[in-house]
């Protein structure tokens, strides 16, 4: 009977890693973990940046909606390019995806049942979670895919 290696057994657990990124410190820690995991298992990563319309930005009339979205898009592409370069250095295939929408919804849409979502989570107080919610918590509780939270 052939023994399965760590690589073979882990690759059967999930087919791809979905890596939501936003450029934050928590996101950077998740990138490191996801790249390490992808290298060990041989699976690909899809790095996802969600452009969310900044509701409060509409108060400043010196910027129009298209201007704001261009700024956000530029930032998103910079974050995704950085992740892709980190993957190249480690020999890990990283596809990038830039979408507009509600972050938790878009993360769950991107992930299939046999994908693993690896995401950073900002520490929040109980009160702030109740008042504004957390993308991390929403994905953790509502995703049909397995979720790994990196703090």
C-alpha cells in the first residue's frame, strides 16, 4: 500500500486558494500564509481585490464617482501586482481578480465549494462588530467554502 505524502493529501482537501486582499497588515499576513500553503500543496491562488463604493466620499464634491473609482482601481491593481510578484518569487501561480461590489458577497461568489478562502482579519471589539459587522465574520459564518482566518 502506497503512503500518501503531505502534498497529495492536502491537495485533495481543496483545489484552489481564494485570497481576498486589501493592502492592510492583516491581509499581508494572510498573503504569506496562503503562499506558503500553496507552495506546500501545489494549488493555485486567486488573489481578489474588491472595490467597494466609498459612500462617504460623495460628500467631497471636488471628486466625482468615476475619479474615486479610478483611484480605488489603481490601488487595487497595485495590491494585486504585489501579491503576484511575491508568488513568482516562490514559484506559486497567482491569478488576480479585481471586482466592484460588497466585499463579503464578492469573496463568497468567487469561492467554490472545493476552494479554501484564506483571509486576514482585523481585530475588532464586540461593540464595533455589532454596529458595523465585519467582512471576515460574514465570510466565516456564511461561506459554503472552508475559511482560514489569519490574525
